[in-house]
């Protein structure tokens, strides 16, 4: 019997206090079938143990977070970033993750040259695509809300991400539709449809935009229903575009991180059924 939760995935950051084994066990207890894994807790227990643990639990890995940070102007730092991304690709391949999420990076220290930073991202993706293709990994470019352009993600719209993805086969490079980052975009409908026509939607993530924003904007993601985003509409858009993959809940929020993770999961499930896929 369907529970309606078959596509719901817990991104590990939503229950940030849990280790990877705890998050896996939490997903099983909550009746989820998928988890989005972060590299830091993955490293804490080791790739082999993590793979065995996830497989034994019968979970899919909806994404591995994260690769990217490709905007270094210095060539030595740029090559180091490519090497780190190669390691991330190997991890994603081992976990059989649906995609490796690419947070592309902000402006290099002291730089105001946004076009150069974006060009560096394009160069980095060009270098990484053959590596990812060889290992059967899909790179998923994540456009980020413009408040993060300077320090975290110089791609601010789906359109920009798609422009970089389009030279490559869709099975190698896609995009992330993250409600938090794209809800404001006046071209959202057009760009989601564009992504769908080319089979570029690699991941669909949901969490809310809350106001007032916390002092640390990185921790400004809210539980669905606590803010301003129409998730049902976003779900309709990606569904019309042909997306049938997992739907991740990824929340960075100090209050949610401080709460009981099991209770957070129960709220997440309820809000997902009521507000996202209803």
C-alpha cells in the first residue's frame, strides 16, 4: 500500500545533529526510501562502511552534497578544487548517488570580477565532465539565490545553470531545482520547462523562505509551510517538465537543528504530504 512517501528523501543537513548511521536508521524508522548524503559525515565513518550501511537499509542515495567551489582565480587552487571534485565524483559513484550536487562557488577573495568567476565555473565543468562520465556520475549544477552570489554561488538562475550544462549530454550534467533558491525567479516557469525538454532536472529540493531572515543568511531555510513558497506549484512545474525522481527536503536552520531529529522527520513527512504533493 502506498504511503505517499515513496519519493521523499531526507537531506542529511535537515537533521544536522545525526551522524550518517543515525540518519539512515531515522529514515528507515520513518518509512522513507531515500537519503541525501553529505561528504563530511560520510568521511566520518568511511565510504565502504557507509555504502554497506545504506545498502543494508534498502535506501537510495538521492544526491551527494557536495562538489563545486570552482571559482578560484589562482591556478594552483583551481587544480586543487578539481582534485577534490574528482574525489567527490568517486564517492558519488560508489554510493550510486543520483547526482553530485555542485555548489559552484562565490567570488575569489578580493575579486569583483563576476564574469571571470562564472567563466572559471564553465572551465571547471568542462574539465570534470569526462571524469564524471567515466564513473557514471551526473553533475547537478545548483543555482543559488542572489544573496549568495558573492560567497557561495555565482550562478543565480536556472537559466545560467542551463547555459553551462547544455554543451554536455544530459546524463552527465543537469541542474538542481531548489525551491529556496529559485522561487523568486520571474523566468522560473520558462526555465523549468526548458530544463524538462532537455531532461536536465537532476534533483528537486524543497524548503521554505522565511522572514525575517536570521542574522546568518545561510541558516535561513525553513520547514515547508513556515514561509512564503508555493511548493505545490513547484511540484506541478517539475512534474509537467517530466521529473519523476526523489524530492529532497534540505533545511539549514538553527532552531530545526536544535530540535529532536525524529520529531523533525515527522513534521517533514506531514508537511510534504500536505503542502508539496497534495
